[in-house]
C-alpha cells in the first residue's frame, strides 16, 4: 500500500507541474492534468499488482516506477490535446461572435 500512496502523491504533483508549465493552462482547469495523472497512475498500479508484478524478484520496480511514468505521460498528453482543442474552439466561437 505504501507504493500506492507514493504513486498517488507523485502523479498529483506531476499533474500540477504540467499544468503550471503549460502556456495554455487557462483553457482547462487546474485539476484536469492532476486528475488524469492520478487516475492513470492508480489504475495502472492496480493492474500491475493484480498481474503479480509486485511480488516477483526483479520486477518489483514495475508497480513503483511505471505507474508514475504512465500517469505523467497521460497528463502531458491530455494537457497538450485539450489545450490545443480548447484554444481552437474558443477562437472559432470568438470569431463567430465577432461576425455578428
């Protein structure tokens, strides 16, 4: 369970760091990258433990390190995708409103 707590803390922190460093972070909420990172990290931890990777010699790093990496990557991908998509939609709506 300690690894689950550490994974959750690290993924939440990574999500907040990704949000803070994104130049389009005003387009989506502050909790979006942290939530995505935490959800992916915790679900992958559960899958890795269920698969038995936490109890095999030489593979105990998988439920410790890989969920943190996967959660961080998912938060980064979500922030990039949503930032670009929301910026494009906001620009289109603003252009449509200015044409009226």
